């Protein structure tokens, strides 16, 4: 299989899934540099990933993002091994495109979003939407559950507020392409429906809310796109761990 590099990546770790390619050795200064990788086999597929510039001491975050990109590439390329996939891709080339950016830092928490699409045939590309939250003091990635003393109670409160806001959109002047049943199903607690979230720091450097992102199909039709819900801190403040209270503008 013929493969070629269209652009040199800034970090070899990003290319772990690009089997058969050889990247130049990374220098000591490269880990904090912005990374832009494009990888392709002509007439068959293109993979492109853009990663943000990160502080040198955020190496666990960088490693997590690189592992995420590598896994996306592995899964994408594995699809070409399915019966008939290469013939289909030669007719209409496949494409994987990823943009990862740092949205901001609220207290000790850094919010990162990955967005893009994967086209492997079909009527339209499949959207990609993931988020990462990095604790700069603990030097590790944290999940939604990690923020709370009682994750189940906090998630139930998030679910109720998200459902309330989404249901009001059904009656907007341009109503949401969804239904009460779909919204209820897509906001059920305990099913990882709230794993994709971001924090937006205010003027004091703390987050005034927690933004839940619902990818296409989760609470509405594909045509409605991603739905976002800003949940005020007061909704989940009772369950915030002491370590993370200073990252939010708690009431």
C-alpha cells in the first residue's frame, strides 16, 4: 500500500496508529508546539489532525490528546479492512478530520474540545465531538464524576436542568427537530449522557456554569446539530468536591 506524508507532524506519538509511516525524531522543544498532521494514501483516504499548543508542564494532557488522536486513526484505518471498503473508498475517498483546541482555564481546570468528522461512505460524515478536562494541580485528566462527592446526585440535577432547557426549545419560533420522548431518553442519568462537557471561565477566572454538549442524534435529529445546555453552578454546587470549588463561581 502506497502511503505518503503531506505535512510533517510535530510529535511522533500522534502517529502511533499510522502504521507503515516513519516520522522524524521529535526534539525536546516539540511537545508544547502546535501540531498539524496530514496523512494520506492517494485516491483512498485522508487523515488530518490539529492539536493545540500546550504548556510544557501539561504533559499528561498532551499525552492523553495524542492517545485519543492515535485511537481515532486506528479505528478509521481498521474500517478499510472490512470487505468492500477499499473499493468503496476508491470511488469516494474517506476522510478523517479532527480539530482540538483549548477553550480556557477555570481555576485549576483546563477545558479542551475535540471536534471534527469521519466520512467512510454513506449519506453524510459522522460528527465527532469529545471533551477533556485537565486538573493542572493533580496533573491528570478528570471525568465529570471526579468533580463531585456524590456523582449520581449531581448527574440527576444536571439531567433535570438539561431536560428543562431542551424542552423549552420545542416551542421556540424555530422549534427544535426533536420530541419530548427523544429529549427524555437522551438525558437519562447513569448512561454517560453527560460525559461531553466544557467550562467557560468568567472575568474572575472561574466558571459560572457547566456546559453540557449533546452530539447529533442524542437529544434531537441530525439536522438539529449539536445541542448545548449551560447549567448554572447553583444547580450542582452542593456536590462539588472542596478541591474544585475555587474553579467555579459558587453561590
